[in-house]
């Protein structure tokens, strides 16, 4: 959530940033925020002044009674009674302005970093790096949805039977490949200095608001209505919310956490070749990395996280590319995002496998996640997160890119986690 103080510091910059996201009503939104904040401030001042008047008059009543001036004291008491009635009305007005201001701020996305390019969608993203040589499979190569049937390692029909479309069942070497990838990603994260966290996979409403999934993405999350809990779309939500309403010290910074969880997305997209098989699911596994930093260190942390993801893809021997997302393609809470995509040789297309984002103070403001500076002032921290990595499309690329007449050869980096070198 944007800070009103930050908006006031540079209104034009905020409006330009929102327009970079193609929000045409940017001026109207920001004008509404500032107008509501002005009304809130005036109402708060009136409330404070009236309360101060009551306090001073209450002292005066005591002095008058001591002097025996009961009549004058009673007049002031009557005035205080009337003023208390006005205070109740003013408190209602203040709550109204605060609620309206909060609700409109919840609807405004983060302001993109200056480095973020202008654009409307995926076609306008900037390619930062792309593997020089892409794999070219021989004719007759199969897409992963055919390979999983051939080797009986993932079953979508069984998943549909017990849950519905988008919930695959991993079997035999398919299940072992999943487990190997999870262990590989977690151990790589540990070596990079991340502390492993195993969080709940259901979160409450406050956690959804804290990281920005609510009120923006209700329709994308599974909602357990009886308990008002949500199945997580990513481990970012519970791990970052560990620090909701927390004041960290210099000694506790930076925070570097990693966690594996299943993830759940209600909106898995329309049917078509681009979402077949493992390309898009309702339930999938992912290892997430989260960092929390002071503002001056967050850009370096973003690079470090991006480098970590790149190293994972190199070790898995997958052709990949790195994209800087344009304003129109970024997530609601992000200030800057790098996407990583692997090349699927059988499908002859790029598959997104990771997003690494710096949210700057946007999430921290919602979370009330702060630290006390050396000057004694409370300051908001910067939060960052990234997929390291999401498994389904990694599995799809490994299966497709490594197929041979003798079977599917496993990447060398995974063989220490497996009891086989080839799926055959």
C-alpha cells in the first residue's frame, strides 16, 4: 500500500508511475487520496482541539468550585456535555474518512521503479539475457503431456477423478523427480544463506491483506469459507507475514528465508495448447525465497536473488532467458520484477518459471514491518521475493529437452538426489 506521505512528496512521480501501468484514471485516484487525507487531517485536528478544550475546561471547573463559583462551573459543565456530543459525531466522521482513504489506497498498485519500461503486456517486456543456443530436438520429439503417458510418471486423469482438472498425480519416477527438485532447490538456498521455513499453507485474511493478495486477488485463491482461511498462492504470503507488526533491529537484518510449499491457484486459465499438461495448474509445488532489507540495500538484494535463480537454471542445464517486466505486465504489489523463462524445445516456446520482485515499502506499509534507525525514528523496510523455483514447467522442460530414444536423461545436478539417471 502506498504511503500518503510518499505520494505528497512527489505527486507527479506517482502519477507518472501509475500511468506506466496504464492506469488512465491515475490523476483522479491520487486527487481522491489527497482530498480524503486533507479531510481526515482537518477532522482529526477538530477532534484534538475539542478534546483539548474539554480537558482545559474540566480543570477550570475544579478551580471554580474551589472558589465557590458553582453557577459558572455548571455552565461550563453544560458546554462540555454539548461538546462531547459533537466529539462523538466527529469521531464517526474521522472513521469514515479513514476507512474511505484506506479502501482507495488498497486499490492503487505499487509505483514502478524508474528502471521499469513502459508497456502494455508481455510483448513489451525487455529481454535482459537469452541463451545463445536453443535446443533443437529431432523430428518426432514429444511434448511433456505425451511423455508422461509414455513413461507413466504423471497422471492427469487420476487427478481429475479425485479432485478435478489441474490437480495431477505424480507416480514412481515422476514423484521422485519432484522430490529431488525440491531438495535440490532447498539445499541450494541453504548454501546461499537462506534459513528454511516450513509455514502453514492456509492463511487468515490479515495475512492476505498484508502481502497484497487481498483485496486484489480474491478470485484467484481457494477460500475455506467456514473458517475464513485462504489456501496460499505462494509461500511468499505466510513467510513474509511472519514479520507482520514486527519491529526489527539492525542485528536481525537482513532477513533471508526460504520455504517449500504446495501452492494453489483457482484461476488456471482457459484451455489450449499453451496451458496443456504442466504448463498451468491449480496445485503445484514451489520453493520460494524471501528477503527483508533496509531501503539502501534492496537493489543489491534483488540482483543477488536474480543471480541465485540464474545459477539454478544453469545447473539444471536448461536454456533460459531473463526479462525485465514492463509496467503493464507487473504484479499489483511489485515495484520492479525480473521474470525467468526456460525454453521448451518440444513446444518451441518459452515457459515462465520464476518471478523475482522488489516490493520496496509497499508490502511493509501494509504489514507495519519496520525497523528503528540510529536516529531513533521508525522506518519501513523493503521486502523482496522470488520463485527458486516453481516446479511444473521446470519438470516439463527437463522431460522435453532431455528426451532421447533410450529415455529421458536427468540433469547431472539432480542425480545425487535420485536413484536413477534416466526415465525409461
